[in-house]
């Protein structure tokens, strides 16, 4: 039995600046989302696995400077970059992830290599970089990840901290957003996969790891329920084990994808001040893209239908 393939991608959620609501400045984001979702859609229609499709989409999002992953990743407090990524295959429950890499051009490829090697699920820091190098992945000077826009965001965040003297939470400045990228897919063979990649949060402490590379928190896929990729205030997604909670609600409580994703994004996360959203697809091809912020960069495509892209509600 073949399924109609489905792909959904996100480029982060948050207080998306009013400027990007204006059609001209939103256009580059829409164009990038459209091009990337179309490439993954075409791959799925040619018979690519869900795993290959989500990796392709996330690599393209990593290469795009508009999003906070790979080139264009946000800065840590020390003006460096530390990147996190994860991938999970819903058919086998195999998963791989890297945290705090500084030199791998496309961290999602390193996550996939960890998964394929099979001995471990999560590699961090210098060991993750060394593993990627050994596996022949493309390595870059850390300055490759930097863009002027992200440096400006860091300087704003640093200034806001000094003014606000508020060290109790995420160092977000008005107009900032979570720009993590992710993809979920259902392939022709009925298999699911999810992948997520991020620079983390602007002004994060060096060594901080978010939800993205933690299997179950920011990324999860299980053919029996759904594939999920999250974006938002990572600490709360970790505490809620958000991606796995969607799948658990479906698997144990018989909830639909819509019920499970709404419960997590609109109830569980807000109850602990969790801001953000997620993208999810189930084995029947249902897609849900809920968020509790002003916007979430997102796109999805079903079969050969024209893709939909959206930013605000
Ligand atoms: N969830 C990511 C993190 O906490 C941030 C994001 O979604 O942009 O690292």
C-alpha cells in the first residue's frame, strides 16, 4: 500500500517583527520556504524516503542565512556559535543528534551520521566536531556561520539585558524570534521522519544545549503515531518533553494529531511559559502546524499539490 507523501517545514516561531508582516520584507522568507518545501516534495514524489526528504529540507534551511541554523545561526553570549541538530527515523526508532558543534557546515548531516553509525545517539562539543571530521563531512571556519543581522541581534540582546537586569529567563528582545529550522515527512511507503537544526538562542550561555538535539523534546518520530519538530523556548520544550508528548498522547490516549498537538502547544507549554510551536505529520498524512506565538515560518505540501507557505496566523 502506498501513501500520499507529505512534507512540512518550519523556520522558527516567535514575535515575528511587524516589518516582516509587510509583504515586501516577508517575500524572501516565503520564497525560501517555497523553494525548500518544493525540493523535498519533488524528492518524495520520486520515491525518496521520509528520512532523506527531511534531511534535504533541513540542509537547505541550514544553508539559507534567513534562518537560525547553519549559515545565519545566532550568537552565544561570547559571540561564538554552537549548533545543535537531530534526526529520527519513525520506522526503526533510530535517532542521531549533535550538540554544541562549532565547525560542521551542516549539523543535520552530523546528526544523521551519528544515527547511521549506531553506537550512540547524541554527541556533544569537540567530540561531535571530531566525529563529523572523521566521517568526512564538510567542515568550515566558525565565521562561516556569522551574519551581520545576527551580530546586531546579539548586541541588542546584550543591551536589553543590561537595561532590564533580568537574568531569569530567555534573553529575548522585542521583535526577536526563534529561528530554528525543522522538517517532518511521510513517504510513499508510509514511513515518518523528523529533523531539526538550530543555532539555539541569541545570547545563550556557552555550553547551553536546547531542546532541538534532545530526542523526545525537540524532535521525535514514530511510525505508530507521528513525526514532530519543535521550535521555541527550548528549556520549556525540554521540561514538557514536547515532541514525545504529542506521540504519547496519540499512542496511549488515542488522541488525534490535532488534539495532541493543540494540547501540547496551547495548554502544556503555556502553563510553564513555553513559547513557540511545532510541525507534525501522522501516518495518515494529517498535518498540524500549531504555535502560541505571533507567527511561525512554515510550509507544507501534500502529494503533487502546490505547497502552502505562511508566516502569521
Ligand atoms: N528551540 C530552540 C532552542 O531552544 C530555539 C528555537 O526554536 O529557535 O535552542
